[in-house]
């Protein structure tokens, strides 16, 4: 049950970031989105399924993220958000809409604004 919830949360999270300020057609962003999902669901997730997700996954992942948050320790929440941050950074600096999306996801994951900012700083350092 938890594994399935985590798979859904990762999918919803990366789709949310791509839809909210990211360049959903940017090759690096798409590649990282697929990679993030494959880390929790290795079989069958590819660029074609990503396109399906962009069309079909509900626009608001917050209820799903809130449900999974209680099952994750702080490091697990950071790891989940980090996947989305990496997707957001793949097409360049995090813009205002992407930042707002990431902050909303962090709140749903029961993270403080400072904690979300810390994840952003770690991600920026790891890519640049």
C-alpha cells in the first residue's frame, strides 16, 4: 500500500512541477521526470507514459502528498521533494511559478518554508 502511494505521489509531484512553470517539452526536464518515477516504479515508465500522465493526472497532488507525508520521516520527505526540485532545475533556474509549486508541495509534505528552501539550496549545489 505505501509503495503504491509513493509511486503515485512521485508521479503526481513531477507532473505538477512540469505543469506549473516548468518547460514540459524540455528534454532534460522530461528525462529527470522519467528517472524520478523509475526510481520508485522501475517497470514500464517512459516518455510516452509521461505524456499520458501530463494529460490524465489530476492537477492537484496535495491530497496525495498529505496522505504520504505521515508515512515518511523527514529524510523521506526531503527525498520526495528533491525529485521535483531536480526536474524544476533541469530547464534552468527555478522560476516564480515553479517555486510556488514546490513550496505548495513542501507544505503538503509537512515541511516548513525554511526546510523547502534548504532542499532547493542542496539541489542547486548538486547541479551547479
